[in-house]
């Protein structure tokens, strides 16, 4: 639990209410440690406190509330950190990632309350209405998507955030066509997932850019054709590999410098897809004249433009078919007590993805 920004996490026994109408109780099997959790710890975003972190989870349904139809006790599910309402104009037109009614961003359930309490009765907030750094969670029905039992828990957890965000940015948001030249800046869990998505799309070359030799090595394993260390002259290196520039750049780092770089790497008519999340209020420089004169596009990708009920099972099946090596993203299996150390490794740009296994 995070008492306030800047604090170390504490491990506590808390109260969890039973699921209400349209809600599901899930016993967690695994939870990834994501950079968004670090943003919360660092106080980069305005969030309610105290907060049970974790939003990249997978588990087994143990109880369902009244009216639940899509999941049943015993189902293996991946948790969505942006549980859609399935009723607003965005949801009914296939854009669940843009739902206007979900309360997930406020870390509460649809009724504006939470199911978590400290032993003294004080309210606790589950991060993005998930709170997967815990052994159990109550989530909205739309936030628990059934996947095949054969998918390992650690793999299923990553489908809930990194994989859907990265692969979706390629296939759903950018709709990269076969033969396109592409680059990925930032090879954490999301960036490496984008590399896998580019391989699925048939892009070539696929250039991975990062400061970590460990992550660049994994990028080659999961689909990159070339790597460029961030300490080099990245622009010249990419232009040499891709004949003057690339058609698509997936920016998965979130810093102003890498956003500026992403646009510079594009050839005429290219598209930069911004996926990495910055702290609130951060702006990135833009070469306005180049964007206009060269017909470049800059688009944002929220949650991989995904519909979790459709995309989660598809990604799970691609993993089972051997076409999406998600397991290569899991660099460290840890226990709940090790989350602080995993966050510190992230600060130092170490590891690929730490996953809590319960």
C-alpha cells in the first residue's frame, strides 16, 4: 500500500467487501510491476491516497455479484485497468479505450466507492480500480476478461497492460502495413510488446532503441532486426539502417527528448505513435515546420486502442500459437515484499518486467 507519494510501500492486512451487482471477486495469481505504478509512487499524477498499487493482473474468479453474466466462478481472467461501461457512445462504437463513463481513472468502482478498507475502517483506493498488489481484488465485470487456462499467470498478467498497450499501438492505432520501416524508442514491457506487434504486422526493418543492453538483447529475440543504443547518434544510425528514416515510430519512453526524437526519425509522410506516459503537465518540443512540410503525423495511443473483451483473448491465443513470445518479457519473478526493489530497478532502467507471483 502507498500511504502518500514518495513513501515506501507497506504490507498490510486489509478488509475487502464482497462484490456488489456487476462486480467480480478475483484471487490474484500474478501482477506485473509497471512504470505507471512508479509514476504513482513518484507523485507524477494526482491520485487518491492511500492507494493499493498494481493494475497489471491476472487471476481466478472466486465470486460474482448479482447480474454478472460474462464470467463465472473458476474462470481464469485478465484484469483491465480501464474497465469500460459498455454503454456510452464510445463503447458501443468499438472504442472502449475512450469510454467516458468508467470511474477507473478515479480509482473507484462505478458507484464512486471502493471495496477496500483498512482494519480501522478508513477507505483504501485500488489503483485504476484494480489494486493487483494484493491477493484478492474486487473489479467491475467488464474489467475481468476470460482467457484460456493454459496461459501462464505471469503471461496473462502482462496482457492486461504492457502487451495490449504495445501490440495494440501497432495493430489497432497505427495499423502498420507489411513492409513498413519502423522503430521503437524505449524497450521496457510496452516497447518490447510494440516490437512483437511490428513483427506480427510484417514491418521491416524493425529498429529497437534503448539505453539498456539487456533490453536490446531481448528486443532482438522478440522481433527486432536491428538495435541502436540510446547513447549513440540515434538519428544517424536509424537513417542509415532505414534508408533515410522510418515510416512509423512507436515512442514508449514518455520523455520530451524521445518524443522530439521520434518525430525526427520519420521520413516524409511518416507517423509517430506516442505511447509512453509522462508526468502531468510535461510538454514536448515540436519541429512544426518539418511536421507540416513533410506531412508527418503524430497520434496518441491509449491502452493500444483496445477493446479488452476482444483483444485480450486474441493476444492470449497468439501467445499459445507461438506467435507472441510474451514470456520473454518476464525477467524476474518476485514476491509481494519485493515490489519496492522492482520499482528501484525500474528507476535505474534495469530489468525488463518484474512480475509478482502469488
